[in-house]
C-alpha cells in the first residue's frame, strides 16, 4: 500500500502528492483527507505553472519537479575591463563579498591568504526554509585568465554540495565576457523537496543576476561596492 502525504498551497489552491520519491501536482483543490491515486505523469500545465516551462507529456512529474529544484543557475555579463584584471579580482576570495553581500552575509575568510587555489570563505546563505544557513566556498581550480572553480557545502551537517564556475573570455573592444554557473547537489530527498517548495532556483537566479551587475559596476565605475571580507577574529 502506498502512503501519500498531501501538502496544500492555499494561495494557488494546488496540492502536491508525494509517494515514495515522486511528487505530482494536480488541480484537485484542497486536500480532503481521502486517498487519491497518484498519476504516472503530469501534463504540461502543472509544471509550467510552477517553473515557467513544460516537459514531455509522459515524463514522470516527480522527476521533473525535483530536477528543476537543482538545475544549475547560469548568468553572464560583459565588463569593459581587461580579462586579466577581472580574473585577478575574482581570484581573490576577499573581493566576493563586495558584489554578493545582498544575499550572502557574515563573510569570514578561512585562511589569511585570500588569493588563489585553496583560498576560501564562510558565509550565511539567505534562503527561505533553510534553518541551517551557513555555507562555505573554496577555490579548487584557478586557471588564469580563463576559469575559476569553487566548491563548497551548506545546509544541515554541510551535506549539500555546491559548485560554482566563473568562465572569462575576451570580448570585442578589450572587455571581458564573464559567465557564472552555480549548482547544488542535495544529499537527501528531503533536501530536494525543500529546494523545490521554497523556490530556491528562482531565488538564486535573481540574486546571481544582481551580483553580476554589481561586479560590473565595481570594476567599471567603482560603484555599488560592499564591504571586503576579513579573516575571522581579525
């Protein structure tokens, strides 16, 4: 016998039914306490309403919703500064709080030397429904002047892995095309569910977009600069 748990979102009168590892959306209205059969697939409308896009008619909706929660977030910006200068700025972890403290706060370096491979920082991640909001990042790959990869963790017991990648390419006129990607790897099904219901992907898309605009303003005009991070206790 399958055990179903229904969670009702009253604002949209839409219920979610969970059985095993599959979540399905339906427009049946408020949960009445009676067991309902869980459909094998969901139509395009339900996922479009939740995430702004559809999926294959016969794709299990549980897989679609949970995957959407952890899809990588991408954004890019063109900065009118030489690539070597932009890379040097990003290779110093102490600078990252200057353009991202609108959603990553309480920054502290994890070592005195904040530049290059192994440099890192801890911070608080402002995400809804996340009680354990401390996270960290460490520069794992530093390939001047093209690529920086940072790995980290956050959440309860630091069990949610994160990967962030900055890719820098030369732009016409001597500028720099900066592309940023971040993704998370929830360790447990419950972590995926929290990400889906709290709209974390949309939240990070908005915050990442703003951080890149701030990065552009800082390097081009020395504006919108936040506080530079320091070593904890110093």
